């Protein structure tokens, strides 16, 4: 059974290769009232059929289609209402797995005007960021209810982008961590020198630093010399060594540098 569109699943028909239709059982004229469709992509047939049936019970005006691949849907696309969104259920797979990342990129590129939403077991911040980088318009963790899932899909269809609250908390933690590592520099260098310091710690040449900070290379050299004096270093290598030591010590080496 390659595709899924189901009203009432009869176990006696499992051996018959027919498309399954999923309509809201409480709506007798549901098939005629569907104006758009949602495609669930999941190569696990039982999972996609169960999810599709649950979603159909929540949304009477949206036809829920479930397929193992987008190619299966393409073969029958003319039979269904216009596509409103694609829900890619990756389950426990990692977003950065080559097969998964390529699938997200391909779908988001081919269906640029149709939101692609990723449904996954994990709500790991790194995985969420990668999904969005690859082109997804939303990331829904499997921990939400079906009704919430449908609301989040509707948000994506309306043009919004949803990520779990856990991702925002993780982002805030990263920002706080970034700010805390910059504090040891605040009492030693000027704001511009701090920017040069960050570039030096990344091993960037004066010419690159000048380009990125929109400065003259001669100005960068002046900043570097002043930084060397402040940390009592005789060359760039020693500057980087002492700066890294400063960051690792969290600022406790400030007195020894000045």
C-alpha cells in the first residue's frame, strides 16, 4: 500500500492496493467541502495512517493525505485539492543525517510557496536550527497534542514560523553565555579593540579584520599594537595566548594584564 487517504480502515482490504482516503467521519459531505490538502510524508505506513486519521478528526475542511514519499503523491496530485502544507515526519532520525537533510532541502526548494514543516521526536536546539537552515518553515516536536499540531500547521500556512519554546530558552542561554565571556574584556579594551580581539582569537589577518570591521589596515595595526601593550605581549601569538587565558580565567587575570 503506497499511499494513504482513509475514511474507515477495513483490515480485510489490506491486501488490496487502493489509495486510502481520510475524511472527518462526522462530516458527511466532507469530501466535497475540502478546499486544500495537507500531505504527511512518512515512510512508516502505520505511523502516517494513524497520524492522518487523528488529524482528520480535528480539521473537517482540510483533506489529510498520507504518503511514503512525495513521488507517490505526485502520481495522484490531480485527484486532490491544492496543496496547503507538507508535514515531514522524521521520527527519531537526526536532521543532519544526509538522507534527511537532503530531503528537507529538496522539498523546500521544489515547493517554495508551500510551507514544509518538520515533525520530530526531538526538540534539540541544534536540530531545530539545522531544519530551518535547510528550508523548513516550522519544527514541531512529537510531544505536542494533535490539536496543537494542527494549530501550528495553520500558523505556518498563514506565513508564520514555529519553533518550540525550548529552542528559545536554549538560544537565550547561548546569548547569556556569549555576553558573560565578553565581560572580561570590558574593563580592559575599548569597544573597537574588543572587536579586534575577537578577530585575533580567530586567527584572522589584519587585512581580513580591516575588511570585516570596515577599517583601514593601518588602523587595525594601531589597535593590535595597543592590545599587545595592554596584555604585555611581544607578538601576535603571545597576544592570542594571553587573551585565551583571560577568557578561560573568566577575568581573574585582569590585574596581571594591566
